């Protein structure tokens, strides 16, 4: 059996479906009740309380570990969950990390994530680490303003980065959970090209078939909005990256092709598949 945390989100949802379609027994873990594919067991649990997962970890052969934003903050202990999983007999852990552990190694959240990577490596015999860049699905933050005012409001309008489609992350994670070739691998995932918020606005406009206006936020305005849904430290780290990406953060990551044998999906492809969220 495979345990998937964050199982109802943009990555966990398609990952859970892929594992179920592959014939695996899956337990989907999320904080709140949510629909899951037929045959998938659902567990409502908070990863801040690792003991809540023990009943399913004792049956599991593998764990996909995804931390929500608040679990990156001070006072949390995701390493305890890794330890409990190993003690319960879980042999394989696939960790959703972040590109920033290499490109921004001294940020507080990056230090914590790199330490968690090390814990995973040391705790189980089979592991893989997935390090995506920024997500294409972050554009969903604009859904309400597009629906109500045909406007995208974002900072750093002309700064382009290679955002990755969560569906690609899910497919890579599934391959790491199901196959042996990826064990011991660290996979850097990005999209196939750099694209700015203005460029994303144009792609969404094309998908919708209506003109959209772009309104540039200041860093302070964007930070205040982001801090409502994630720790301030994580919001500041994110703004540092999207405002002034390094050469490493502009590089097209090889991970999707390494694992799946194809190019990553583009932002335009993501926009076309999710256009209904913006109508």
C-alpha cells in the first residue's frame, strides 16, 4: 500500500489517481474530507500530528511526503513523520522538496528542507527526491480577479521563470513510487521555457478567448497577500526567487525528461486544461 500526503491538491490529486489506475492500494491523506478515486481509502489527518498516520503507515510500503506551507514554519517537525514511517516498516519515501535547496541554500525554509532531505536519505533504504521550481498552478491565485474583473494582479510582471506543471510533478512522483530505476535519484523539475507573469496572462487570455489586463503589484503588496496563506519566511523566499531569479533558477531542469522520457508540459498547456477555473 502507498500513502500519499497532500492527496487532494494539485500534485497529490493526480498522483493518487495515477497510482490507483496502476492497480496500487492507496491511502490518500488530507486535512479535510474530500472525494477520492474509487478504491482509494481516505484518511483525514494533520501532518503536524504525525501519530495520526501510524495506523496506515504500519501497512504501507511507500510514502509520498508533501508538506503544506505552514509545515515549513518554525516549531514544526516533519522529520518526526519520516522517523515514524521508517519505524513502521515503510521502505520507500518520495519527498517533494524544492529547487531552492540548491539555488538558495541559506534561506530559512531551504535550510529546513535540505535537513529533511538528509533525514529521508538516512531513514529508509529506498528514496527519491523531487525538486520542482515554481508551479504553473500558482496562477490559480488570479482566478477570482480574472473571473470578476478580467485582471491579473502580480509582482515582477516581466521577470520570466520556467514554471512547472503539477501534472508533470505527479507523473514523476508516481514513477519514483512504482519503479526501481529512480531510487536514489534527485530530480530537478521545471517547465520547458521561461515565462513571465505578463506572458502567463497572455496564455490565459488565449485560453479564455477574452482580453485580460495585467496590473503589477509592488513587492510589499504581494508579500502581504502571500503571508495570509503561508509563513512570512516562505513568502519572502518566494518573492526573492520570482523577483530576481539566479542563472540556476532560469535553467530548464532535466528531471521530467530523465524520468518520463519526454519534454515538460508548457504553461499554455496547463492554462488550456484549467481554463474553467478562470471563467
